[in-house]
C-alpha cells in the first residue's frame, strides 16, 4: 500500500484498519521512520479504529501529507493516482479503477475525468491496458491546455468523413457512466453527419476521436494567438 493510494482510499471511505498498519510497516523501506510510525506499524489491524486513526493523524502531520477531499478536489486525487502510477506503485488496471472512483466521488463530477470511468467499463476489451492509461494521461494533459466548449464530451467524430462537432441534442450520448455510454461503437441515431450524412459516430469518450478533436482545437487556438 503506497502513500498516494492510501490517501485516495481514505478520502473515498474505503481504507481499512489493516491498510494503515501495512502502510506503516512498509514505510521504512522508503526511508521514512518516525516514532509514531513505528507505533502505528506495531498495532494490530484488529485494534480500535479510533486508536489507528489517532496515530495515522499524528504520522500525517509529521510527514506533511496532504488532506484530500474526494468530493471537492478531483485534480488533487488525479495527482495522487498519477504519482502512484508513475512510481509503479499502482498497476495500469488499478490506475483506471482509482481514477474512475475519483471521478464518481466529485460533487459535481469533473467532466475531464469521465473517460476514466468509460475505460473501466471497457477494461476487459482493451488490447493493452498500459497503452490505454498512458494515452489517457496524454489526452488529459492536452485537454487542460485548450479552451473546451461547454459539454464538449457530447461532441462526436464522424467515422466516414472525420467531421468533429456537436450532434442534434436528441442524438447526444449520455455522459453519466451509470447509463450506457457509446464508446468505440457507432451510436444509433437518426441524425446524420452535417457534412456527409453518415450515421456512424465515435463519441469523444473514445480515445482516438478525442485525440482528433483536441488536435483540431489546438490548431485553431494556435492560429488565434
């Protein structure tokens, strides 16, 4: 259990007493050692939760660990999960899982993080989970540097002619992962592409479509500068 994932689990209300104890036991291997950390490592996972909480809070203060509010700080949660992934403390599949949880915990939910929830729904069908995660981080970084129109994930990419844009509202894909979200498959719709009339679309939750969309925005905004 690495520090970043423990903080995420804690913020989501998923951390168990044994998580804190195992985390404390492993910290000396990373060169971190304090008196309270040793006490926490020596506690039984069946100890009173209040006692474990007490010593964890002491250790957190000693080490200057951040307080992460999952409902209000989605980008802090993103940084924690990404750090764990970069340090190879979280596998690609675990990274997708925790990023999806960070998205779902937001109040309101941060639209930039929606694709992680879609990736989790499609996890079994991914040819390379690691490649999908690395690409998603790249797309996330790019999306934060451009001006995105409101509701941009409602936009779609025409498979036949490459047009990127917003469909008729009646044909929009839902953007809540609790509903069915068209991803890589064509979405059934009565609306045709405004350029070629095709009814074959990929929504921007799809990585390839989102990459093409961001590229267009990047080029347009570069010309405006």
